[in-house]
C-alpha cells in the first residue's frame, strides 16, 4: 500500500513539474482555440508530424533529407496561414521569405535524393 501511495505521489510530482514547464498543455487558449488561424495551424502541424514519420533506411543522410522535406513543407503551410490570417507587415514579410527559402530547399533535397535514387 505504501508503495502505491509513493508511486502515486511520484506520478503527481512529475505531472506538476510537466505542467510548470508547459502551463498551456491540455488547456484551451481561451477564444484562440476556435479561431480559423488556430485551426489551420493545428492542421498544418498535425500533417507535418504525420508526414515526418518516414520509413527510415539506416542511411543518416537519406533519412535526414526525407524527414526534412515534410518539415520544410510544414513551415510553408504555417507561413501560408500567417499570410491568410495575419496582419503584421513584418510577420507577412517573414512568412513570404520562409515560403521562398523552404521551397528552394525542398527542391534541393528532392534533387539530392533523386540523384542517389533514394526519392
């Protein structure tokens, strides 16, 4: 019985520590949770993480390239959300730069993979 109480107290301590590190985890961000931008960011984030779950080959270089393509696409998708919903000129400018840079890098990664027959 003491073991169960100690284990429970330990688990609560870990949960409390985690909550202190990320106080928003598991909580709605007020009205932001229902905003179209938040919905779009969440969708882009979920797609990116799903697509990053690639079949690993054991080749660190190939696996890096294959994983980074959807990661960069996620950045593009989030930048497009910022352009669609954001208003700050500095954010919009950065979002446009992110799109251009990430598209260029995705093309480079795909070319690298193709040249090695690893696409």
